[in-house]
C-alpha cells in the first residue's frame, strides 16, 4: 500500500509537472475567470522559471550529498558490499538487447572497483523494480548482463530481486546477507540518496558503512551560478525535493531511524 501510494503521490507532485499543470489550468480558465486564470498562470510560469534557473536545486542537493563523507579506506577488512539499484533502465535493456543505465551508473563502476579492491568480500546487488508496472526485466537482470563488461564474475554476486523501494532494499538485503555481528559492509548508492538509505538500513538492523557515489555538485551552492538550461535546473530541483519528501515520509512511517540520518 505504501509503495503504490508513494508512487501515485509523486506522479502528480513532481514540481516541474505540478507547476506546468497549474500554468495550463490558468490558461484554460483565463477567458472565463480572468483574475483566477492570471494568478494560476503566473504561479506556474514563475515557479518553473525560479526552479529551473534559480539556485534552489543545488541548495537542496548539497546538504544531502554532504551528509555522509566520501569513504576512505582505513585498512580494516570489508566483509561485504551492497549496491542499490536505481541506475538501470530495464525497459530499454529489454528493447535493445544490451544493458542500459541512466546517470547514476557510477554505482556499477563502484561495484567493479570494490570487487577488485576487496577480493574476499561478498557482493550483493539489491534491486527488483521500482515501477508501478514493472518491465519485462528487473534491475538485477540488467546488472547481471552488465557484469561481464565490467570484469566482474556474475557468480560472485548475490542478487536481491524483490525490493521495490529503499526500505525494502534494506530489509531484504539483511535477510539475504545474514550479516554477523562485527562484520563491516559497505553500502553503495548515490550521494543524495545516502541519508535515506542509511536510515533504512539502520532501522532494519543492518549496520553499514556509507560509500556515496554519483555526486552531482561540488559541495557548494553559489547563488550566482545558473544552470545551463531550465530543464537541468528542474531536474535538480525535482530530484532533490523527492529525497527530502522521502526522508520525511519514511521517518513518519517508521522506515528510517531519524528524520535526517547522520554519520
């Protein structure tokens, strides 16, 4: 129920979509209700311009990416590595016959790198399908196809294929990994997703060490630095706001251990 409700809510609440719908609604009623139409159109258009060209996308992204520092190898043993899904494009993979990924594909690079740096570590990929209507392939299927290209033996990787969201990533990964007390497991996901992911794993009773990748900012959010396009700014704003809303929703429903998990 939570999964479906969260997906439907976000479909109509994506800022860029919502603001566009408000502007269109204003245009539709402008002829009959001039003042109301003008207000709605102005809200939608101004909102799109501010979110697309203003610094708000970066301002929302930077605190998320800075929350957990970049992993530094201190020489201690690593018993396992967990990589969360989300970078895969199962529909395109099925249609084209080759693994397809979106911009957070750094998770796969990290998996390949860590598999070589820690040859004795167990490797686990967690990802079923985060779509309301799943594609023919799962996220894990895409990764399984890509591993030989990355120089990783698929037989070395355990695949968790049931999860649909971050909370399920944590619960099902723990059930599959069966970590022993004192073991050190690294958690690989995008930096801006790391706070919610860490909160979910802690709530699931699976202590992990953050290994953030896929950074989208330099760590600073200068007011004077514009985006290259409105589309880029809206993408930053949509993506970051989704994480903040997710943090609140997960905390209020008991899926994370803190409102804004920290190291």
